[in-house]
C-alpha cells in the first residue's frame, strides 16, 4: 500500500533513493578485471568454469581491459618488479572500483618473505576484501564477491572512495 | 656409457681429470680455457654436446671448506643422443673480470648468463646484451650472493623501456630508419603484457611491427620472481617441498617428486616399491592435468571456447580426486624425502579409473572439434616453426622439443622409477609448428593414461616410506615414550634431513620438459645452494626465434603452445 505521492501515481512509478537503485545495479553486474600472476589465477579459472560458475553472481563478464572493469581481482604474488604495473592498471580503472586481494601472497607476501616480493598489495593500492588461502578454493572467491556486494550496498554514490590513499609508489 | 665419455675427455683434454658424480661427469677448467673447451665440447663430433641445459654459479663465501676463489660458474651440458651429462666448473677469482661468454655457441647461454650476472654479479665478457633478467632494472646488488640480506627489498618505480633493446634487435636484422623510409611506412612498437590475457601470467612480449608482421621481438621476464632459490637456502630440505609446489602450479606434484628424487639420489636412498609406483602414477596423472590446462588455454586463445569446457571441466573433476588424496586441490606437497606423505586412500582405483575415462571422453570430444578442423589447421600448421637445431641450441626440452622431431625423453633415455618396464611410446612431431606442439600434448595425454593403467595393475602392497631413521620420522609412541625417539624426531624437524657435503645435479621429466635441480650441500640439513633448471625459462629464451616474421596473432597462440608457467619461469 503506497502512501503520499506514490499513491496518486498508481503502480506506474517506483520511488527509491538514488544510492539504493544505483548500488543495486552495481552489485549484480560487477565486471572483474583479473590481474592474474600466479597459482591463484588457476583457481580463479576454476571459479569461472562450469562447476563453480561465477556468472550466478553476475560477475562472469571478465574484462581484460581495466577501462571496462570495476572489480580488480589480484590473483597471485606481486613482486617489486610487478608493483608499478599493478598500480598503473589500477589507475586506469574508472571510479568506482573495488579490489579483492586473493590469496596469501597478494595479501601479505605469503611464504615469500624475501627481497623481491611485495609484503601485501595494500602497500601499493587500496584493498577492499582479502581472501586467505594458498591458493584459496573457488568458493572463497565467490564469498569475496558476495562480501564486495554487501559492501557496495552500504556505500554512497556521492562519496569518493579511498580519496586519500597513499602507497609506496605514490 | 659414461666411461666412454671419460675416456674421450681424457684423450682430448689430457690435463683435465674428469670425475663422476651420480650419473654426471664433472670436469674442472680454468676460466682462461673456458671458450676453447666449450667450443670443442659442442663442435667435436665425438663429443657433440648440442644442449646447454643450464648455467649457474656458487658463492663460497660462507662455505666451510672454502676454495681459493669465492665464486664458481657451473655449466651443465647434455648430449641427448648418447645420453651424456656433463658439468663444466670454472673458478671465478674476480667477478668483475668474469669469464668469456658462450652465447655464440648455444642460444640458451644468452639468458642463462644474464641470470647468473643478475643473481651473482659475475661478468660474462663479450655477451651481446648483459643486463638484469629476473630482478628489476632499478635493483642494486646481487641477491644470491651470501652477503645480500634476504629481507632487503628494493622498490621499483617504473617499468623498463626496452626501446634500446628492440632497436638493437632490429639493427641486427638489418632494419633501420632508412629501410622504413624506403617502403614509406613506420615501425609500430607494441607491448603484449606484462598484464595481458594472452600472456597467461606476467610476461612482457615487446614487438616491432610492420603492419601485423613482427619484425623484431624482445621479451622481458622476472615479473613473478619470488626468490625461490634464496628462500630455499633458509629452509630445511623437507620445508622446501611446499615451495616446489609453486614452481609449475599446473602440475604441482610433479615438482614435489622431481625435487625429492634429486635429494634421495644424493643420499643413496632406495625408496620402497609402492612409493615408486605411487610416484609414477601421480607423475603421469599430473602430466595429463598439465597438458589439459595448456591445451584448454591455447584453444581459448584461438577462439575455441567450447574446448575449454571439455578439457578444463575434466581437470576440475580431477581436483576432487587430488583433494581427497592430498588434502589440497592445487598445491599438494605430497612427497617427503624417503617416500610419500601417506598411502592412497581406500577405493582410489575406482575413482582413478572413472576419472581417466572422463578425461579420455573430454579429450576425444575436444579432438573431434580440432583434429579435422580446417580453421585450426590453417591457423596452426606451418606457423611459428621451430627447427630441431634451434630447439636444441636454446635448450628446449619436453613436448616442445619432441614436436620438432627430436625424440628425447628422460623416461626413455635415462629411466628412473622402473619406467623401462612400462609399455608406452614417445610421440614426436615432424614440423615443429604450433599444430605439432598441440598434437604431441594430445598424444602424450593418452600415453600417460596408458602408463597409469599399467601401474595401477602392477602396484605392490607395502609401506610407502623407507625404514631409515636418517630421514623417516619415528612412530608417535616412540616419540612420546622413548628419549631416542624424541631426540630423533626433534633433530629431523629442527635440523632437517642431513645430506653429505658435496654438489650434484639430478633431473626429472616434468610435464614441460627437463626439470633439474643443482644442489650444493655443506653437510647440514639446509641446502647451501639450490638452483632449479626450469624447462620454461629456456623455452621462453628462444621465443623470439619462433615469432619473428610471423603475424602478431600467431605470437599469442604460440605462447600458449609452448606452455609458459610463470612460477617456474621466474622462480
């Protein structure tokens, strides 16, 4: 039973808040950009293949151009040599953009605590969701995707995300 | 076989005394005579070492029995026809002066010497392009030197330009500004990677294009350099097994087996019959997995997405079996020095047989789409041809080498784990083009399945671990109730499996080719040095020879066809 203005307009119009309608659209049409470097990328392949089928969550349109994507999945170890490339790809993604750090290496350097491995990509770009595991199972990728969807729901389209982030390459 | 090599070497080099370490002959040469000795080793028909497998160096700074020279460079050579393996060692008193380059003799030396320069700071005189390869260009110091701190990371602020390198490559092919003015066109430079779907990881393929034709190509690797070798120097032998999982992560268990086989060979450990059969079954099962991923990805690059589902779904289903057996899907860590982590589970034969049938069906379905397909034939036949000479010179091994017609396979030529008892053949190609590389892999899937089935019939009952207190953990009741058991357990965990001091090389036929390990042990439970000879590294080193003169789209499917795995390439 609609009230006020809506009651007068009948069933032809739906009123909602701007944040809600835009976030609803964004949640279920995330286009991932897979920044796959190592073993975790193979597990992402499994998440995309028939058995786990990431398209059930509206995120099957894998874009390899960052300009067409809004969800970055960092799957694998990031070395110091790779870090400037990661940053450049991230910078090329239009706002709003979300970042998932998949696996132990991307999240913390993992077992590679040494001279060539970045000890967590949060030192280079802002991260929204971390997945544990070496490598994580495909279900964990889907879980991270759902966490991103929940996060989107609570955000406002008017607020810039991670405006004052400063990493080692900034 | 090795005796005749020793005799030949004694005749040719009277003042050099050859030694034999495991199945490898070792000679010591002073740095001044390296160019001459290496040339003779390659060109004398009696010797004919057509393959340079690997070059590495050792830093003896903290070694207990330190020789006079701090550094030593080790070349590993192979004569595949006569099954000779030779290591040439030369002391390097002064790394700045270094040693003469052998890049004019073997193509493989180009990248191998760059790696030694990068990691150890040893100069190779007259090398065509001596610069860093694994570490970034802003890196200072040489990480594998013993006085470099493992935790000392160095930030890289921007990627290398590579412009000078590609211009030099163009010039070496006789193309410069004036040629382009003559034909009234401009050269276009195009980057494929480091972040590009076609690179299947992180590799940078930098090309100079005339239209869509590749005129020159240089490649940059090292984006996934994770410091395997430095990390291994700080782990006990058994702790390194999880690191080997992540070399070629498409066939993790094969790396586990290759690694423990190399350690066991030095310890002189005879593993149990059942463990040996388990290793054969799992090796071949993982060879199938590796080829499935390679072919699935390669066919996607060609636009055949349906093949991806046919092939990859079987790989996905195999993970269920693998997870049931090892507890993990991808990174199994299933071997231990002296045996296997545990035995097969109850009822594995049925699961395995069912899985093999499913794989056969998937592969046959895919072959129905590919084998008689005119588009696939036009796309792959006669493109990116690799000649046997180029393949050997660049150190190609495995399916890539066999696709050129060279029937070299360690399982046949230097059998281990009773491979001589199995009935299988080694598929070889005739043209060395992309089609052959794909078809060799398709055929190898069927051959590997054959081996698995035979081994499943023959596998004996019994323990999967040797009964040797030097490597095997004591049973739990002894650990908790007896001081000897407790001490034994404690020492094996904290100090690791002790290996006698010395240096050795041992190799194994992995899915991509010869996977070798060069160890230096100081007698402790931690390797003093561990160098991996990765098959991918050398396949990528010859990549430009395959794609120059071809179209840019062919470079993409060619990369898929040689199956580059980043973890193994950059370590």
